[in-house]
C-alpha cells in the first residue's frame, strides 16, 4: 500500500505515524514545504517572551526520527498538482540550486495542507518590519527584528495576537494590540468575559484599540506608522495576527468537493473521492451543538483527525465526532478557557439561552494563595449546558476539559448542581464554582426549582 501525505503539521504527521503503527509494510511519503518538522505554532509567542528558551526547543521530532520509522519525508517541496484520476501527486524541489519536477503515485492520499495566514489587502503590507505569525521561521524573524526596536503593533486580538502582544511587551517593547471587532477574544468569549482579560492586559501595560480595522501601514522602506481608525500609531514592527484561512487549492484541483469554508469530509475523514482523505485546518467539521459545518483550527482536533484517517486507511473502522472547539490560552498570569457556544454565538444561531455567571475562588478563601475565578455557563431553555467560559490564574484547562465532557453528555444545570466534586482547602472550595454558576443559571430558568 502506497500512502502520500501532503503537509507536515500535527494532522499530517499523526496520520503518517499511525498508518505505520497499523501497517508495517506500507510505503509512506510525507511532502511538505517546511524545513522544520513536528513543532507547535502555538508555542511561538512563548519563545518570543522567553518562557521557552529557544525555537529549537519546540521542535519535537527531526526528519531522522521519521526515517527510522520507515516514513520518507520530502522537505522544502511544493506540491503543485494532484492528478486524482491517475493517483498521482506532482511536486517540485530544489536540487543543486535547480528546481526539479517530480511525481509520486499513491493508493491513498491524505491532504493536510492546513491553513494560511489571512493578510488583509492594506497599503504597506510589504514593508520591512511587517510579519505574520504562523511558522517557526516567522517566529525567528520576529525575534531578530524585535532585538533592535522599541514599538510594536499587533493586528488581531484573538489568542495568538494577544499572546504575542503580551510576550513582546515582556520582551521590552511598547505594544499596541488592535482589533476590528469591539472586543478581544471575539471567537471564544462573550464581551463581558473578554473585558476581564482586557483590563488585565491594560494593567500590564499593553494598549488595546478596538472597533477599527487597520487602514494602512506607512513608511519609506520599513514600517514607521500604522493607521487604525482615527489613530496613527508610531511603530517599528507590525504583527499580522488576523487569523488563518483553510488551504484548499490542491483539494480543489484534485476534484474534492468543497464546502462553504473548506474541504468537505465524512466522519471517516474521507473526501468526495474515496481514496483521498483530508485532515486538519483545511477541512470542515460538524458543530456538536448546532449540527452545522464549522472550522476547528486546533492542534487537538488535528491529531484526532489524523488518527481517524489512519485507522480507516488501515482497514480499522473509526469515526470523528462533532466538535465543541475547546480552547485554552495563557497570557501572563491569566488563563482563559472556553468550550461550546458563547452567548453571542447562540443568539446568532437563534438559540434562546440563559446564563449563569459567578466570581468565586479557586481554593478555600482562608487558604494562602487562593485566586479569583470567573465562570460563565450558557444553557438552553431546558437547562442543558451549551457552553462555558472560564478565566482564572490556575486550573482553567482542567475545568474546560471537565465541562467539555459535561456538555458532550448533555448535562443540565440541575444535574450539575447534584454532582459530586472533591474538596480540600489547598485545592478547591467546598461548593465548587461550577455549582455556583449552575445555581445562578437555574434561578433564571422558568419554572425551575432547586432542591
């Protein structure tokens, strides 16, 4: 069996490694435009700020590691066509400073082309000092440029933009983060919860400018100012953290059916062409709550999809479940987590909801080191929990994971109130903050009684 994987991100490499796990004789080829393999783009901001000592530290596997597994990795190669009716991938590589066209046959193909940074078409985008944040090479360029400047503007206030902005501030720069929408974390948090994080960032010296897109970037050869709304921001660097878009060009060339945003796949990660699979940021998935197709650009999603595709190619039945898009981020001392629908997203989908929101403590109030925790639950009119947002200085990831299980099992606020939670003064409160938030939601539900 010959398997070709296009892309060396989490989805592609997971698929390749798991196919080898199930089939010792399969011929596996991974083709990637990258020089470095098996690293986490999510770690880039933390290298910039010094939490992680070097970019080399975030590389988890070298090409030799895959060679030992019998996986052939072709690096710094550009796939330019998929001839699906011939089961052939065409690509070009540089050898001795010459570009050479090559091709490889497959029995099964896995498209793991990921997402590419979305760069808005604004004036000055090609000036020196304008960077994107996607690859390890991007991070290296940003770090080198930041060593000799004083000011930075980050465009985009999602997780990567805010993490990068904070870490550059920690590095010693004066930082402004801008967002065209009226709040930070617009995908994960509701405005009231986002404001908690915004106040923390501003308290750390990061300026936040909301409600206006970047208009233009000005300078002679290198960036000097960025115009955002009515403000002209002096800057030596602009970071474009404006999100990513699925890379679907090759899938389209192959004849795979595309959805509204990305490649359409079934629950086996199979495209409309039976022997072509697609995984990772380039595919659409099903939202577990709305039932609609959506995107899930997370490493955890990519890894699960890679495993599912590998099992099915190896003849072992496997299905990819609908997603809740659990996410977690750390900015300075603050952890931010979310899972399921926000109140805003529920309203946009025509779902009537009530919310339970509390400020509590992570440990017993008398225990040294207890920290505030903010929790917001989103429930439908029957009390079923549809989403949760959490902000605290500890234990957020664990709580998000707990709530992901609760939501996936259809737990209601009343049921959550009656559940058993552990308690010890150094670790938790005798009445868990989840219970407190659920009680608040239940009080707002019509005809509901808390016993």
